[in-house]
């Protein structure tokens, strides 16, 4: 009986996989309900993980300044500084990008209205448009007389029906926004708890794993360490790369005298947080905004971005992100394609570090097996 015990976990996993395949739709619905119910916890985990990278740096700085003094204040102060840094950075980006986008949109609408105004003044000459204009004229005429005709009554019914539908849609939108705000708030509170007691929680988790999974604990610990290092290196490398490409874009636009230089750098730097394709998305939006000022400048800007992106892809990204991840470029593109196709935008963001971790695990296991194989060959030859 004991020789069959090692196959029990495999049989359990196979049975669970069979049930998941047989009841796939129900399984997906259940999984979606669980994720939705725990969305605040998931958001809190993500917040805590990202902010923890910044908090560690603040704690090192605090330790360097105060040595062993005021240790009780270290964690709360570093948490506050970390979140304030994130909020300040986000506010700075919004302050740079949003006003420029509003100005460009207003300029575009103004220019469009000037270009279309001669045609708008001649619309009444076309008999086909009388179908739309006549009810409005009738309604305004009835209002001036103080009595409503059937045409005006029908028009008011349509207006009230549309207003009722609009009110219903606005209520749904406001409810949805309130739900999102509530989820973010509870996620934020959960992240504060995680950051404040991360050592205690990790010690408890390790103790549980050691007691209930003593044989599997070393493997679980090793895999978790590899995934943690891959995700942490990816976040640090991606933020560094986005900062570099944003600064270079702003400097280039300033030197070449493109409009909205500071906004372009902030926008491209922000969208560059999305692996590989992010900078191109920011460049397209920037080109559209520059187009409102000068179409020629917009074309010149796109040429500049293509050259800058080639420099970034071949020099900056491999050195900053690729080296920290240890993942070949072909696997970066493959992970974005596969994970993005399966999981959407979240897959695009998290696909690269997950692939990097799997690649590291496979590479290390391959090296270990090859080393073991060489030892066995050398032993057999002796």
C-alpha cells in the first residue's frame, strides 16, 4: 500500500482536472464569482506588493539616517512616504497630461467648427434635412403661442422617454463607480494591514506550510522565491525603462521644437509601463495631439519616435529589463501574445514576469539534471 501512496496526489489532481473539464462552464462561473467576491483582497495584495518595493528603499534610507533610533516609527512613516510618493507621481502626471489634452481637444473642435461652418450654414437648403428641422420649428412655434400641437406632444414624449433612460443609465454608472471606489478603499485598507505586518504574516504562512506540507515546503519556497524575484525585477526594470524613454522623448521633442514636449514625455513614459507596445500607444495619442497644431510636425514626430523606439528596443530595454529578467526577447513577445490573448490587458502586464519565472525554473531544473547526469556518467566510468 505504501508504494502506491506517492501516486495519490497525482490521482487527486487528475480527478480535479477531469471535474473541471466536465463542468467547465460551472467551474468558470464559480471561479469568476470567487474572484469578484475577493476583488478587494486581490487589489490590496497588488497594491501592497508594488508599494512594498518602494517601502523597502525608504526603510533602507531611514535606517541609514537614524541608525537604530526611533524604530517604532520606521514602518508607519515609510508606508506613508511610499503611498504619498505614488499619489504625488500620479498627480504630477495628471497635471502635466490632462490640461494639454483639454487644450488640444478645444483647439481641434475650434478648428473643425471653423472648417465646417460654411457647410453648416447651407444645411437648410437641402430638402432632405427638413424632416429633422420641421418638428423642432413646430415645437418652438407652439411654445411661443402657449399651446402644443400633436407634433410637439410627441416630441415631448420622446424627450421625456430619453431623459428617463438617461437617468437610469446615469444611476447604473454612479452605482458602478461607487462599487469601484468602495473596492479600492477596502483594497487600500487591506494593503496597509499587509505592509504593516508582513513579517508576521510570512512567518505564519511558513509555519503552516512546514507543518502541513513538510516534504513539499522546500520546493514551494523555492518556486515562490523565483516568482517573487522575477516580478520584482520586472516592476523595477519596467519603471526604470519607462522613466528613461519618457525623459528621452521629452528632451527630443524640446530639441526638435515639437509642441507639447513635456506632455508627450509624460504620456509616453506612462504608457511605456505596458511591455513592448505601450510606448507606441502613447506615441499615437501624442501624434494626434500634435496634429491639431501642425500635421507636418506630427509626421516628423512619428519619424522621431520610430528612431527612438529602435534605440530603446535594441539598447535600453535589453539592458534594463531584459538583463534583470534573464528572458530572451522572443519569449517576451510570445508571453505578451499568449497571455494577452487569454487574459486580456492583465495578461499583457503580468505575462512577462510569469514567463520569466517559468523560464528560470525550467532553466535551473535543466542545469540541475544535466549536472546530475554528468555525475552519473563520471561515476559509471570510474
